[in-house]
């Protein structure tokens, strides 16, 4: 039998502070990273639109 899905854990203490700072100050995304993401998206789109 499948295990029940756990609810989202609550962050406490240092974890909560770290998460908050990561969310408020996201790292800038490099051009190379954006280009890789775009290429991966194009590949996924072409696979999902492939006619069998």
C-alpha cells in the first residue's frame, strides 16, 4: 500500500532564516544557464509534439 503524502514540513530556526534569505535575494541567472534552459525547453516541446 502506498505511503500517505506528507504535508509540507515547517521550517524552524536557522533553516527558516536561510530559506527566507534565499527567497528574498535570488542569485542572478547567467546567460549560459538561460540558454541551457531554453534549449531543454525546446527539446521537451519537440518531444511532446512528436506525432507517432
